[in-house]
């Protein structure tokens, strides 16, 4: 585990399963259609229940740069924040979509007065963005919007597997240089 502070926000980098995180909300790097097929979305649906997807579908389409919240079904988290990184399932994206999704998720968490939120690497699966670029972008987005996130106390960046965790930590070290 690796911890850094960005203003008043404690950022925790850890290896684990985002669906097991005991936080106010976990972030789903969604598609605009709110279809929860593979990757993180699929894992959330499998563990939390089909009702998460059913609830999310009521809001579709959700453009990249906007985010919606649903209940979290059987998960430990209270909510799932669905922040589209792509219009359709399994699209290749660029880093600007990661920035838009991270911004939308953070600002929605703040509007909901949430204290803790967990993120996976956004866009790093089928989106094709490198894990390192994704995490560096999320960190700089937290820094950019820190003053607007007055309720948020903790952001967890949860890596799936040791190899991903090493990339998360490398991203943090890169972020520190700037």
C-alpha cells in the first residue's frame, strides 16, 4: 500500500478487488449505453447484482464527461458511480476521455457529499490507455479539482494484480516529479 496526500485528500494506492472496497462509492468506467459487460463493469454486476445495471440503464445514454450514481446492490460500497470513458462497449479511447470521466466521477462524489471513493484504472482495459497514463491522469485530476472536493477525504486507487499495482506506484512516482 502506498499513501500520498493531495491537499486535504488522502490518496491510497493498493492492490485488490475494487468490488470488495468498503467505501461510499466505487467508480465504474462505463460506456455511454450503461451496458455492464466485461472488465470492471462485469465484475461489479456479477458481485453486486443485475439491479445495478438495470438502474444504470434508466439513465442511458450518458455522455463521456458526465456521471451518474446508482445503488451498489450487494457490494460493501453504498453507491456505484458510473463514469463513461467510451460511447459504446469495447471502444479504443484516448487520455482525454479518462480525464473527463475522472472529473465527472469526482465532482459527482462531491455533489453527493461522499467522503470516500475507489477508482480502478479508467480506460486501461479495452479502452487501450496504459495503466500508468490512466493513474497519472486521475491523480492530476484530483489535484486540479481538490478545492471543489471539500467533502472527499479519501480516494483509493485499486489495482487488480501485482503487475498493475507496480504500474500504479510508478505513476505516483511520475506524478510526484511534476
